[in-house]
C-alpha cells in the first residue's frame, strides 16, 4: 500500500464525483458538470476516465484498462499501474474477468454483463461543439431539445460526400431525449452502446460526466433514406479469423504488405486460445 | 365597428395590448396597441429612433417588454399571450408559425451551412428525417425565391446580397408560418434588387395568405406591400390606418411631414 | 347602393401654419343600383376629392359614407380592403405601376383577388385589353414603359375586369381617341345594365350625357364663405 488515499482521490472528491455520476445515471446522456481535479497526468491523457474510475473502484474490484482496444499500450499500462499502486486492486487483461473496465476509444468485443462498469475517456463531450461554438447556446439546445442543427450536419455530409461521413464519435440519441457524443469510438461500436453494463463517461479537461444506465435505448442519428450502418472492413482477422470484430490495419514492411488484426487484443487472444486461426496466425499455445 | 360586416366571429391573429419598452428613462416604445387579422400586412414606418425596431423586437419576443401583451391565436390553444409562454414554447413558435426576416441576411442565415441546409434546418428542427424529401423541398423553395437550384449546395457566403436576402426568406417560409416579422427587408440592397425582392414578397404574401408586420423607413415599401400603416415618432404611434389613406391624406403633423419629404423621381 | 349623409371634408396643413382648407360640407347624395351619376363642377371644386372620400382614400371629416352596408368613414382597414375587393371598384386618373408585373396580370388582378382561377382571369383580361386596342405584344410587358394613353386603358381594363356592384370612374375617357372612348362608354353601359351603381367624372360632355342618368354639381357643397 502507499501513502495515497484509496485510488488517489480524497473521499470528499470521490463523493462529489459519485453525486455527478448518480445525476448522470438519473438523466441518461445529460452532461453533468463536475469539479475536475488535478491529476498526476496531463489533460488529454485520460484524466476524466481516471477520476470516474477512482470514484467507482472498491477494494474488491478487478480493473482492466485498454487503449484503442489494446491492454499493452503506454497509456493503458501506465493507468493500470497507477491504480495498482494507489488502490491496490487486482488487475486483469481478460474482459470477462474484469468488474471495472476503463477504455479509450473502443468498446470491448466481448459482451458485457450486469456486473460490469465501462468507463470511457472523453476528449470533447459536447456533440454540437463543432457546429455551435458557444457553450451558452449548446446548453440551451440540450435543455430545449433543439437538435435540428445536428441533422443539418448530417445533411451537409450527405450533400458533400454522398453519405454521412462521420466515422467515429458518431452522435447518438439517448432514451429519446439527449443527444450524446459516445466518445471517439468507431461507429462500428455504436450498436454495442445498448448493453447490460453501466456506462460512465468522464471528460477531465472539459469537466463533464455523463452516463448511460443498463438497457438504455441508444439510437445513432440518421435519415430515413440514409440509415445508420455500422461498417467495418471486409476482412477477417489475420490472426484469429474473426469476421465480426473491429480491425486494425498494420503495415508489415516497406513494400506495403499489410495485415488486419483485431483491435481488441484480449478478444483475439481468447479466440486463438479456443483454436481459431487466421491467415497469418498461430494458435495461442504456439506463440513464443 | 366590426358589427357592420358581421365578422365579429373572426379572431385577430395577433393582438398587441399596451406594449411598452423603456430603456431606463428613455422611451423605446410606449402603449402600442393594435389587432392584426389573418392575411393583413401591417407596415410600421418611422425615422431612426422612432421605436419601430424596438416594437418589432418586443413583439417577436427578442427583447422582453416592460408592460403589455402580445396575444397570438395559436393553432392548438387559441389566443395565448406569447410573452408569458415558456421559452421552449416560444422557440417552437419561432420555428413553425412565426418567422423573422432580418435586415442583414447574415443575422438570419447560417453562413457556413449550404443553401439547402439553411432551408432544410427548420424542416429538420420540426422532425423532418428524410434526406431526399428535405432536399426536394429546399430545391423547390429556391425556385420560388428565384435562386437557381444548382446553387443548393453553395454556401450563402458565395451569394450576392439580394440572393442572401431571398435565401433568408425561403428559410423562414418553408414551414408555412402564419405571421412574418420583417425588419427593413430591403435595407441595404440596390434599387433594382429591392424591386425584385418586393415583388417576390408581394406574391408570396398573397399566395400563402401570410400576415406580416414590416418595419421600414421606406414609404414605397409600405405602399406596395402593406394594407395598413402605423406611423411612429419618439416611441409613440402618431397615426394609423389604411395605407393609401395615411399616405394620401395624412392627418397628423408628423405624417404630413414624412410624406411630403419623400422625393419623387 | 352608395349613400352619403352629411359628409364634410377639409385638409389641415400642420406644417404650413396649420392652414385649414375646407373642401366640402353637407354632402348628401344617393346612387342606386343600375344608376350612373355624373359629378360636375369647376376644376378644384372637389369632384376627385369626393370620389376619394367614397373610396376611403381620403378620410371624411364628418358624416356617413355608406357603400352597401359599410360606413366607409368609420370602417376598419380590413373592412375597406374587403369592400374594395368585392364591391367597390375605382378607376383613377393615373395608373400606379408596379414594376415587373405584366399588363395582362395587372388587369387580371381583381379577378384573382376574388378567387377566379388564373386561366379564366387571364382570358377575361385578354379580351378587355383587346377591346381597348392594346396590342397583344404588349400584354406580357410591364406597363412602366407604356404611353400615358396605353396606361390609362390598362387602368380602365382593370376597373372592368370584375363585375363590381359599385364603380367610381375618374375621367375614364380622358386622353382617349373616339374609338376607345366609344368602347369605354359601352363598358359603362354594360355595367349599368347588370346593376352596378356608378359615379363618374367626365370632362367630355357628350360622354357624360350619354351614360349619366343624373348630375350632381359639387359646387353646391362648397363651404359657405364666412360672412
């Protein structure tokens, strides 16, 4: 154990954040302002997600941290170590074994359960920000449910590109009321936003928390004649042969040869452990 | 008075009662009252400082007045004092039954959104969710305001002043409002452009059976567009009545001065 | 149809030392359906003024100006507008030209205002313009470029497009040649025959003798000079 309070934040701060979380759960998709604290990592490195996780963790929890689906990037590793040190909680890379999962820009492929909490790191919480820079106006639009402008953005996309061009951070309507930015997850992940787990969203620099309770209606915005499509590349994973997971494209050499692998590393590993093999893969047991 | 032609059954579309807006000790507009019936076009004329823009903005709900009522005959609930409406209700009114044409098109348009998007916004704001239909309606309205529909994807920043103003009108009228407020709609436009715009407004008002309240300092505009006229000076209405009667047989000293000051070409 | 009771009219010029110019007083007259009354009197005696008071263009200082059931002197603007649309027509001396509107549509307008379908309205307008010898090539042009006489004939055509129950005609035959004058008089007689009440000002004595059933000399309404 360390000299830090459990999970770094003092108890009063955690209470304040929990109040914000409860408010967010009570009004799904509504951005709750909170007094974001100074954290030992800079803005833009997940301070919002870390504060939400810190307020949510109990000593019995098992924590998983992923960044773009991977457990082993710098970001994921350092946040996981941060909580190991300040909270002493068990950590894991296996999605099915975690009770709290903090994520940057992806939803795990494995279906989450009612016993799990997913914490998202959010850069810009306001979905209307790029159309309407004034905070006073966007607050009014949310409170009056005036979302015409959101559809104007989609209209402009179609008129300029022939289709809705947004490929990540695709705006959604939560419980038929609030329009929400689901954080920069690929639009492929949007259908998963209707899930059994609790979803919490933290933006540290912008000082907002929002939430989606289990089994909440989350609909991606679209037009009747241009319906939302959760597209993905039409390749299977080259390692585990999965056809339904979101893939990263990896350039292998200077000649430009490439491979497509699951962005969710744990999912890929689990499939290979079950014996699935892709074009370039070996089963888990054979990897060095 | 109204018993003569037996139309006391017709409810006024808008009833303004004792509308007053002060700026500290200065009078913006004082005790303005009138009834506007469906299909009527009312002109409000006056020189700078007369209070006409203050009055228009107070009626349209942009600046809350100090006293008075602005009762609008809503479709759902009959006559309602719009000043007492909740903000969501008033903003909804502003997107459906009411329209406001600003003097500067830039104040009434989104300059970074395409012409089609500008016109379609009101449709989307009241629930339009079919891209093809929205686009068709936008193209139709561009035609009605004499803008080539090949410009549907162009931004208003690429349009001339007259085109921007016509786009603003299309954007406002696409949801078929019943009452249109206009603030110097031809202000700042070249004379030939003005003529075209006025003619367009005239035919749209008639085709759509619109009621309108038009603020202007230009008597030629009211002669052409308005059925009735209110003349304002220093925040008060000094004369009102039938447009051609007020212009041809002015009773009040100020009106006489105003009318006689207009240069004939 | 048209009845004036004790009507008076004066102008007060506030910006010229509040000079009061009385024009007429104690005006009483009545015009029945199918009757044509001619206003006569010296120039400046108030003939056009009286006509404008009846039309609502000038405000009567006192008295009742009844057209049908409406007292024009007391009516609301929308009532007068409805009256002018459905009941009372006015052919003034000058055509007020609206730029960009074709002559055909200028003439068709009164019919469109009462709901006539556009094809029928234009057909009627075309026949009137033809009767008044306006060449067809001019029909699609705005009257802004027409000669004075042509503008006046467009004005007259507009006045007769719709069958008004009451008509005010201010110098309808002025600046017309014999042929067109005859056409206008024929139109007036047609209106009388269908029951319109007409008040007209004609400088042309032959014309007014032909169509008018009686005359009123407006000098009779001149204010008494103070003793």
